[in-house]
């Protein structure tokens, strides 16, 4: 049976918490808050069917450095504080520390881990702070609402136990999927708000183009034939937003740029990509004979010698870096590996 256990790993009270001291100094100097002291602990939420013996072995051998750390199950460090703040990832965000911890647990248990490990942070703040102050600390210093969840607890309200800690960031996969529809028969301001609320990253003109598309009689008739209503679903809007995103469409690279230099002279560029990147490469290609294929396939091909060519790829993408920097980097890395393999193969 899968259980959830929370391991708290902290610096012992008799040792200086360097990270906590640095945080306290930041809060005093940058936010001007009366923080007397701060301590930081790591939380490992283990969501797996492990025995008590397995968990205790992992606590001692894997998670805790007995010289400079102490650890507890389902309990906060016994130090003086006024506010306890927990910050962890939202479901779907890459958790490298948690993933590494899960792999290490598999090594210790010598079997696959039928579960997950999630890493988060516990902050214990001491000082004459209000809840509003604590919320400001989270908002301005400790967390990013796009990728983090958090919980703020006054020390007087804290009760040790599993329920005191953040839940494991596991998406509600047992819930049936809900598909909603969005009416586009609204004014421009509402269209703009819809784009912002759903993180579509589309401007008003793009939203109006979608609005006009769904208003055409031809589309209404086609939707009727397929059993769809007049209003688009959230899935359709997400698909359009993804297709028109900077990631796929390169709107900034391909847009018209009006540029004013230091002397006040104004010039217009029709697509930075075509005017600068493509044109510069084409000018080089007129002087050399080793550019075999550029901007025509998944990657570029240059001549290395009479027997071999080199296939090169550079990705412009690092997205969705605002939501998940690690996952965004993977998007670029996978493209750099994938596209050379597809070059020249009709992919």
C-alpha cells in the first residue's frame, strides 16, 4: 500500500545555518522586515510503499549527513520561530532533486521504486512579522507562482504530523477530464483578459482572428457535422495558441521591425530572421562551396571532406522556460539531437 512520509532534514540547532542567515539578511536589507533569524530545512515527501525499516535506512544512509545535519519524520525542527513557510513545486514541474532522490532510493532498496519522491523547502522565520509580511516574503523572495505551491503557518497553529506538510504534487489523474467551451462573442477587452487568464499569450488582433474564424458560416456548418458546438473548446484554443506561439511561429523573428539608430536614422527590417540570419548566410554561400544545404531541411549540412558531410543544428527554443526552466532546456536539447537525424530523410 502506498504511503506518504515526510522527511525533514535540517541543520542542528547548535550549528549555524548559513543559508538561513543569508535569507534573514536579505529580508532585512531588501524587504526591510524585522526578521531576527531564519532557518531552512529540506523536505522529502516520499510517496511509495516502503517499510519502516526501508525508510529509516534511507533517512540515515541517504538523506542525512550525521555530522552537520539532523532529520525527523513528519515533524518540524525544534527551533524558536514565529512563522513556518513551505515552498514546493506544482504538479508537472520538473523536480530534479526529487527525481535523483528516488533513483538513490532504488539503489538502496535494490528494487524499482513503485512511487515518487518530491523535494520542497521549509523556512522558519523569527521576528515580529504579520501574516501579510510572511506572504510578502513568499511572493517577493521564496516562490514563483507559475511553478510553486506554498503554505504559511503561524507557529501557534502548527501541529506535527503528515497533514501539517504540503501534499505531494501529484496531479489528480483519477478525476475525469473536463472539457470546457469558451464563448468568443465578447468585446476586445474580454478577449484580451481571456488570453491572459488562460496563458494563451495571444494579442487582441490574434484573438479577433480566431473570433472571426469561428463566426464564419462554413465553420459552423462543419462543426455541426462533427457534433461540435459553435463555441471553441479550451483544447482548441490551446492548440491555436501553441501553433501561434513564439516557439512555433517565431513571431518576433519574422515581424516587421522599425529601427532608429543613434543618429536618428530610421530603417525598416522585414523579418529579422530573413534580413539578418538568412541573408548573412546566403552572402557567405556566394563565396564558399561548402554550404550544401541551409534553411531547407531539419538541420544545416556543410562539406567536411570528399567523403563526409557535417550536419549541424542550433535550436532557438528554450520554452516553456517561464513555467519550467529544465523542461524548456530539454525542448532545445532534444531538437538539437533529433533534427540532424531527420535531415535528408524526408522527415
